C-alpha cells in the first residue's frame, strides 16, 4: 500500500504541533519555577537575524494550515499573529489542530499533481502538490519546530529529543 498525501501530512502536522504544545507547557512552567519573565523566553532568538520563539510558533502554524488548505482547495484561515503569551500560543496551536482535524483524507488525496503557486516579494514559487508538500512545507515546518525547540533548550529548558519527537 502506498502512502497518500493525507497520510504524510495532516496526522504528522497534528502530532508535531501537539509535541510543540507540550514543550511550550514545560517552558511556561519553567518560567514560573525560575521566576523568569515569560517574555524573556517568548522573545528569545538563536541569532540576532532570526525570529523569536513567538514567531517560530506562528510560522509553524501558518505553514501547515496553508498547506492543508491549498492542497484541499479551500480558504486558508487567517490568524492575526498577535500572540504575546504562552496561553495565546497554546490557543493558536489548538485552533490550527482543530482546522487540520476538519479536513478529510479525500480532500487531500489526489492533490499530488495540483498546481501550487506561492508569491513572495520579488519571487513566485511554483510546485506540484507533491513537490510543495515534500520539498517546501515539510522542511519549512520542521525548521521552525526545531528552531523553537532549540531556542528553549538554549535558554535552559530541560527538554530532550523525545520531547521533540513525542511518544508514539
């Protein structure tokens, strides 16, 4: 049996967002235990030219909701990117997971050859659905998840590989 576009996307997105949520719960508890201002972690970044934790979570959310909607041929939900607390990031993750849960496998399966265009300032990227998922969305999603993890780990949060991967 071959894997479908649905099989290699939405269940993975939902699970990894859940792992991110669990890590953010640990980060929030860490700030309370250590009496660290939550904004210190929320605005932390790995390098001056990289986005802070808040934005890493927002982009991870945007990446997967955009992917699911484009492949399913439905409107992409718009989120304001106004989160400023752990609780608000948790709400965003939950909202993104709920959106993904409402997309059926039939809406994504067969989208391998669908034409996908992304417009950025000064450039347009064109993909088939399969190229978009495998060569753009998955690497981008994992980049932002990994960066969020690394920001927190770098700032002393006691998390490890199994926190990132989660438990099957």
